[in-house]
C-alpha cells in the first residue's frame, strides 16, 4: 500500500507532465499555422510550374536536356524526409516503414539503391540497420528555407547528371489535413514521366511554342528550378505534417494525463479516508480499553 | 462571348498568387526585349528579366514589378511565374530608394566579388522606383 505522500508526489508529476504536453501542443499549433501559410501560398506556384513544364515536355524531345534523359533503372536514389525531433506520434514510424519496404522491393528487383535522408530520425533509423547513406541533411525541420531546398536539389541534379543514379524518388509525409498525413512516394527525376502519362488524355494543348531565347536555354534554367521547387514543396509539406502530427499526439497525451489525474486523485482520496478511518478505530479502541 | 476577347492573366510567385484577372492587353519585359500580347497570340514561352509588366483592362492600365521568371503565353492566357512580383500600389518606394542608394555605393566601392549581386539589386531597385512613381 503506497503512502499518501507517495501518491501525492505521483499526482504532482502527472500534473507537470500535463502542463508540458499542453504547452507543446500550443507551440506545435503555432508552428503549424506558420508553415501551413507558407505552404498554401506556395502551392499555386508549384502547381502552375508543373502545368507549364508538362505543357513543354509534351512537345520536347528527351535529348534536349540531361534531366529529361530516360535511362534504364540500374541505381535508384531514395530520398526520405522525416523530422529531427520525436514526440509526434506515428509520423516518423510510418514514413520509415514505407521507405524500408520500398527499398526492399527495389532490391528484390535487383536494382541498386542509393539512400539520402533529411531529418535526424531517418538517419538514426538507417544507421541502426547498417545502411550506407549517400547524404544526410540534419537540422532543417522547423526552419526550412528555400536555400535548403536549393542545396538538396543541386546535389540531386549534379549526381543525376553525372549518372550516379538513374532515378530519384522522394518519400515524405504529405499534409492532408490537421488530423491526417499521408505517406507519399513521388518520382522527382527524370522529369516529366508522370506528366507524359497524363498527357495522353489531354492532347488539346499540344501546340508548337515560340521560344525566347532558345528552347534549350529555357530548359537549362527551368528544369533545375523545377527540381528545387519540388524539393521545397516536399520539405514544406513534411514539416507542416510533422507539426500537425505533433499537435494531435500532444492533444492525446494531455487527455491521457487528465484521465490519469482523475484516477490518481480518486485513489489518493480513498487512501486518505482509509487512514482516517484507521486512526479513528485506534482512538475508539483506546477509549474502550480505558473504560474498563 | 465577351470572354473570348480577353486574356486570363495570372502572376504567381513562391510567396503566393499575386494576380488573377481577365485583361485586354499585356506588355512585359522579356529577356530578349519587351513584348506585347493581345488575345489570340500564338503559344509562346519566354524568360523574363527584372522589369515591368503592364496590363490594360478597359481604359485603365496597371503596372506590376516582376523580378525574373517565366511567362507562358497561350491564345487566351498569360501565365507569369516570377521569383517575386509586386503590384505598383504595393511597392514601397522609400525602401526601394534606400536600396538603390545602398547598391549604388557598393558598386562605386567596386567590391568585385559581389558585383553581380549589387548590380542586380540596383537594377531591381531602379525598376521598383520607376514603377512605384508611375503609379502616383
């Protein structure tokens, strides 16, 4: 039987935990709103960029730019985006599970996998499993800037161009809503593989374009930019999803704390009652003994 | 019916949608020189420099500052993807003037290593001031 003092101590501990989780929830909410704003502002740009590029890719030959080149899939680069910090529910677990499965499938097909990760959680996960990582970016989550995306994009473009790998796949959490994140696998390079499939359906816009300066020069500038934008978008999505996941996790934790507090309080009261009853019995017993 | 002789002008930047409107005419600074677009233009794709985009709607003309980017022109639309863009009424002329002065001084000092940066920021500032004052 724990003493009343022990129980009170425990109650205090739970109460302070609750305060922390509640505060973390507020912080996550504030951060999420910020990232979400940036993301919502950025979405139209990324979307327009996609349509422009797919319009162009329909009429262009694949030889025009190295980033459009289709090569047999011998080596595939997998870029996994997670968070640096934990305490966000199943956010990282989901992504890592999916990534692990995806890599496994590639390997079964006999394709070489080269791995890059964003976020401490992914790095630790793959390090424990003895994967070699080509590149790691740590400390981005929470303060993503366009420069980060540029750095990642530049690295991918460079390695793709000198044929270190023949395809780039990004795995990240997409921000669906406040309560839902979705693990998304998208092909980043070569550019336009998706657009081409969609292009079959809508042939209406296939027209000959006039280019100024030349078409090659435009692709030269547009394609690396497009990769940057896609990288930036995935980073933003992931970080918005992270904060949303954290918010939900902390909300749950706070709720659980409240429940626990109720239970422990009830128990503490029972123990207090029991000890009072016991003392009373002792006194009554003493009085009875003195009577005789 | 009316709609057929209109251009749908859209300007988007990484920081949001700046403008989405049906207009009659668009003039813009391309990397190879200014160009004008009327409804029914041939499909056309160009890179943009730092400069001005003007659009006409009825009898009023409005100006937008555009800082690098791309324009895709179709028969009934002009889509501008800019690194940044500001409507003339949103330009902070005082700030642009200050930036102009700063860049000018840096250029005079001839710090070669960021010559390109200084001169492009000067160019930006000058364009901003011009457009900002035109509106007033």
